[in-house]
C-alpha cells in the first residue's frame, strides 16, 4: 500500500473513532441485554461477527448480556429422536420428554457454541441457564402447553458478579418452577424480563426483519409505547412482530430505558445501534 493511501485510511479511521467517542463514553458501564436468535445463530460467519462485536462492547466498558433462542435446533433434534410434538393454538406442547431435549439443546449445544465463539474472539463468556443460582423462577404460562413458563422472579445478583469479573453472561431461556421443575421460556420474554431486572440501558432484540414497519411498509426508526399500542390496535403491527413489541412494552414498563428491534443479519448491527448517530432498526421508548 502506498504511503498516501495509508495516511488516507488512518485519517478515515481517526474520524470514525472521533465520531464514535461520545457514544463510547455514553455507554461506559451501561448494561445492554441482547436477544440473539434467527439467521445469525445458524451462520458461522454471522456468529463470528456477532461474537467480535460483543467482545468489543465489553472492551469499551459496556456490560453485555446475551439471551439466546434455539427453536430450529430443538426441532432438528426432536426429529432425529422421533419425538412427536403436539400443538395447541399453534404453540408446541412441552411435555417431559420434549423438555429433556429442549434443555439438552439450549443449555448444551446452542449455549456452548455462543460461549465458544465469544471466547475465540478474546472475550470471557460464561454459559448459564435461568436455573443457575435461581436466576429465573417461573410459573406456567398456560397449563395446556405443559412445561412452558413465564418468568415470575429474577435474581440478577450472579450477573452483577460476572460484570465485576469482566465476564459476559450467555443465558439459555430456561427457568425453574417453585417445585423445582424445569420450564422452557420464550427467548424474547426471557430477555425482556432480565433486562427489566437489571434496569438495562438497552434491550436489543435481534431478529430476521429490519424493524417495525408503518402502514406504507417503511421502517419506523423511533416509536413511543403509545404509538406501538395504536399501530397494534390498527393491525399495522401484526403476526410475529406482536410478541416482540409486547416484550418491548413490558421491558420499558419494567425500567429499561429503550428497546431496539434490529435485523441481526446486518453486519455489526449491534455496534451501529449503540455507537452511531443513525442507529439501526426501530427504537421504542416510553415517551
């Protein structure tokens, strides 16, 4: 590379760092909960990029917490084991046999793959489930669905201990019932509950769409809770976006400063949201 080209690249980098500096300072010590799922989980390159971004966050003073899903991997393992699933209202019934597979896949294969990816990028990730240290206590979400739970109590003390040790928690969406039974929890719901318990600065919901769209199909970059409720009532927000916006509203009511729905397929989506002026996806605030 010629010297003038090197100088040009250095100047561009310096400008980028200069522009990012206020954002780096703003998030120093902040807690950012990230729901990781969708396409990025099954793509090696996307996983590597995500892991690198998370490690960079920790290096600049952010405390990231990863909550992951794993539905496709669960479906794959159930099929391999010839375990048939029953559905009620389009939702899988989680019986005892299914729960064994769910826990094996989420706490094992999926969780440790994310931990390994982060550690390979120089981070110090620790794999957990909501059952560890009584992190998440559950009640049944719907008795007809079996061992599917809703978080009723979050004890975040272990997470604060990990922050102090410069570690990155990676949490599988499982919790324990009052009687010791294991519950499967929707990943978005789990992330929202943990973000609220931590009074997180941001909850980032990574998905396979680029945000909340208005009636004309354009992505809305900033919304209030009242706008979300109105758009849902009008049918503008529908289908799979409803659970995500419901999670966002619950998290904000629980004390999270803002929730952002982001396309996890976009390279460096989390960094763009935190450390640039234009952000990424749709941000939802209380007001």
